[in-house]
């Protein structure tokens, strides 16, 4: 099926007009077999929004939580130097409020920040959460320093196989993983929500003083086409360990995200045990064309979650009431070229007219 193509209200139209964009069919490789539920909360208290979004789907979360030995919360901590770009401590408090009567711990906040993770924890006040929730036996882990890895194959800019190391803790079958994401426009992937937060938090990098310096995150910045596919490959590997997604949109970021954008007071929180469905609702809340976000579409095509809005039950606030068109990155016209044709070589290289006589001579 094809999802409806449209340009969101208030967005700049790409340099290549919509008529120049090819229809990229959403032909599923594996159908997602069920409807998904997404809670959507609108309110003036960030912490309360996060808590209530989780409470609304408690009946789905609790059975999954009981099967695990501990909880890992994966925040979006791009850098502690830009508070708008990262998971706010009050969003984490809302999650911990939910966990407190339901889990004896331990609870681990784990991240692989693009900069210094431990510095980010301190600057953003995450360290204070340890004493605020003693019953949860809370600890903070830097995945860059933990140095335990899983390895999977990606593709590079030349479509060659490129192995990437990913933080092993995010693949621990004993961990119930909560994604604490942020509602943001992005400079490469159109938007960054729960799937992007999980995937790009998994590849670590070297820490200060370590030589030689290395950065596995760079293996995802391999052109706008391969990047979407690499995101899907990684999500596919990580999916069995995902528990629940919580997207904090109390103050989202539009424009030149993920770090240089400007605030949008959306005042919402989104939660679901289906990360693809949570992101679809996030895309709608931002007024973004769902056809544009390639990596989430790929996830749906391969049965990782529900992206068809007609098969998602949104409970709580209505999408129509909270939708605010977000301005996308200044380079959106370049980002969307993933949708266009490859022009490197002719599509039927082996059957071009001039070489057929040589093949059959």
C-alpha cells in the first residue's frame, strides 16, 4: 500500500517539487500482524506528561517488565551543552515515577553521547536522580567507557560491507529497555524520534585520551540513501530487546536539528511498546510527511512495527488537537534525495545494446 503523500502545512517545499519525487511503494516484505496502541498526552507539566503516557499503556508494559531482571533507560544525550537537544531530567523523573512501584531495580541510565557522556550526566542533573530514587538502585553508565560490543554488518558509501560495533548492554536479554527520546527535526534523517535514538546511541566512540581515536557513529553517515538502510539493519537487530518508547515533546526542536534548532512548545508525551508506531504518531504531531522518513518506513516494510496510521489506536489527546507543523532542516531538499533514483550506473548494465553482440558472439 501507499501512505498518503502530502507536504505538511508550514513547511518549505523541497527544491525538487513533489512531482519530481518518485512514488516509492510501501510494499511490505513481512506484514506487521496487529494493531498498535500509542498513548498521547498533552499537558503543562513535562514530568506528569511522561508518567501519564506510560500509565495509559501500563497493561501492555507490566507483563513485559516482569519478565526482565533489570531496566535500562536510554536517553537522548547528544551533548550536555545544548539542553534543548537532549532528554530533560524531568522526563526521566516521569519514567522513574512510573517504575518506582513496579520495579525493585536495578535501573541503569545508559548512553553513548556524541561528546563526553559523564560530563553530560553531571551538567544535565542526571546524577541527582540516584539519591532521589534509592529503591530503584539507580546507576549511570557510559557505553563509550563500558567497552562491551556486539558486531553487525552495515553498508558503506560504496555499498560495501562495513562492520560496526554496538554497545552490548543494549542487547542484554535480561534488560527491559526504555527509550527516552526527544521530538526533533534532523540534519540527515529528516526527524529523530525513538528508533533513531536507540540506533545512534548504540555505536560507541573512543574517550578522551584514548589512542588511536575512533568513532563507530561515523559509519552511519554514509550518504542519505545508505544511512536509512543502515538504520533499519540496526533496528532489526536491536528490536527483540526493546521494551517501551517514551517520546518527550514538551518542548520539541524544529529547524536545524539535532543540535542547532529552535524550540516548539508542543507540550506532549508519546508512549508505546511499538517503537515504529510511536514514531509515526511523532511524525504526525510534527506535521511531517510520513513518506519522507525512510528508515522508519523500511522498519515497517519488514514487520518491525506498525506505520499505517489507520492501524494505530491513539489514546488520550487527539492528533488533530496537538499537531504543530515543524520547520525542517535547511538541507531538507538534499535529505529527501534518498527517495530519488540511483544515477551511478545504468540500471541494466549487463544488457545494454552495445555489449549484447559481445555477450552472444
